[in-house]
C-alpha cells in the first residue's frame, strides 16, 4: 500500500475448466458450455470508497454523484454510481501507479471466481437459498450497500460474490453470446451497446443472485447499486 494509492488484497485463481451458464436460469444463460480460463488474480472485495478516493485526488477525476451522500460515503462501502468508463480509468491509473496489470474481469473470469471451485452449483456456497449461516435473513440495510467483506467468503476466499452491488465486467454484452462463445478465455463480442455486469444488488427485493446470472448496462451510466472489482494479470 502507498500513501498515493491502495492496492487491493488479491487471491490467485488457478487456470481451470468449468461449465458456464445455467439451464435453469434465463435465456441469456444458455446454453451451458465448457470454458477454460487461464490463471488470474481477483480482488477479495470490490473497490471501496477508501481506495477510490486516492484516484479522485490524484487525477482530479469527477466524483460519483453519491460521493457526499451519507448513505454511500463510508470508507469501507463499495464505491457506487461509477460508470464502466470510470472503472476502466481507475484500472489504468492503478496499473500505472503500481506497475501491475489491473483490469475488469471478463464474464468468464467473474463466474469462475464466483463459483469458488464448486461445479454446477447455483450460488457460491451451494444450492441452498439463503444459507442459514449467512446474513441475508437479518441485519441487511435496505437503503444502502453494506460494507465489504464482513460475511462468509467463498471457496476462493472472495467476499460478496452473490450480493451487495452489481460489478462491471470487461465484456460487451450480447444475450446470445453463449451460442458462439469460444472455449478458451472468452472475452465477449467485439462490439455492442451495453457492457456486461454480474452480482446481486442491495436495491433488489431478492438481494443475492446465482453465479450464472447475467446483467448489463450502458457503459456511460452509473447507478447506486453499481460498483466494480479488480482482476489482475499474474507476474
């Protein structure tokens, strides 16, 4: 960590194959298809206000619309209301500062990481909804995202991989992409109008989502339940 930037705690995700998608979900999650993803690193938690402040101050970047809102400004809450372009600018800035290659995860990397090594399960912990040992039945703040990393981690020791905020991915979004997706390191279509995102949302009535669930948004938009998590190329 530096006084000028904060590098997140990362975990190594080994190269491996998994079945991406779900036959029991929405049409955009089909067909289930085998994918092989090279090794990469994933941040244990998504980017927080504390981390993002360094970027704002260093670059004089325009802050999110929620930056001074008491509901969203705790240092350990995820930064929200950031566009896809804001998230990419942050990755590029942190890469320059640290000398490491940070990027938004692809959809395939995100789903591989969210599954935590469990094959064919609906959620990072299995098929139970919700797990009795977790926090979803009580204590959830309904008017803001929760602080990151305070509940159960998945099998890769990643937190909030089913809940809290939608997380931007690198890919352009195409609802039919799985029918033409390459087997090795799929990176989404060449172009589009919306960028892919993953994860659940504090704003939703059902606040958690399945590992295979897909969402998307125009890259210029920034909502109070949209944040991002960093991936990194190993040395």
